[in-house]
C-alpha cells in the first residue's frame, strides 16, 4: 500500500508540474461547477424533449436526489478515510505548483470526479437510445476530474476512484429510476 501511495504522489507531482501559467485560468474555469450549468440545462432540456413535461420533471427531481446522495456519500467516505489533500500536505509544498486555491477537507475520493461521473453515466444510460451525441458528455468528468489534479487538490487515485464510484452510482441510480418510473408511469424507460 505504501508503494502504491508513493507512486500516486509521484504521478500527481508529474501531472501537476505539466501545467503552465497560461493554462491556469482555463483549468480554474473547468473546475468551477457553476461553469457547467449550460451542460446541465441542456441535459434537462433533453429530458423534457424525450419524456415530456411531467415525466421530465420527475426525472429532474430524481437527478436532484442522485446529486444529494452522491455528495453526502462522498463526504462520508472522505471523513472515513481522512486523506489530506495534496495541496495541504507540508512535504509536497515544494513539489507542487502553488495556487491560492487550497480547499479544506479531505481528498479521497474526488467529489468532482464522482458526482460528474454519476451524472454523466446516469444521463447517458437514460438518453443513449434517443440522442447519439450524448456520449460526448464523457468529456465532462474527464476534464472536471483532471482539473483537480492540475490544481493539486486531489491525487490521481482520488480522481480514478471517484470515476469508478461514480460509474457504479450512475448505473445504480439508472436502475432505481427505471424501477420507480415503471411503478409510477407503468412504462419502461
């Protein structure tokens, strides 16, 4: 385990140091979840287009539950593992690029990676039969997660674990929605 964590730290240092000042503002914009609101609104519009107003609204409310659960579950795991963020580890300060952005809290696993992947997998599973370009959404968690490494606030294992957990949760929530959707609307998604 010690060897794996050391390799994770070295990979973080390597990837973080690939960054340059001219790209910093781009990655700060990518990591800000509010800059992704147009994507969320587009996906919600696709829900309405495919399923109509009432069913679309039901799916959006279900998505809110998905977001709240994923966020709280991530915080539970972070508080359980208590892995410090690399930007707050004293021994890494000379090895990482320094930013004024140094979030508190714990690092494992990345909430940005987990939540963006959960939302993406859920949306793709829901819309893939109807909108072929929906697969482009996979860029959202990839960019969002990498921004956390670029800024030195998560280790690569944190982001990768967030992707894996997000994939599992996205599939689980799609299956739960399918079950409730069938019970309520007597129809298969």
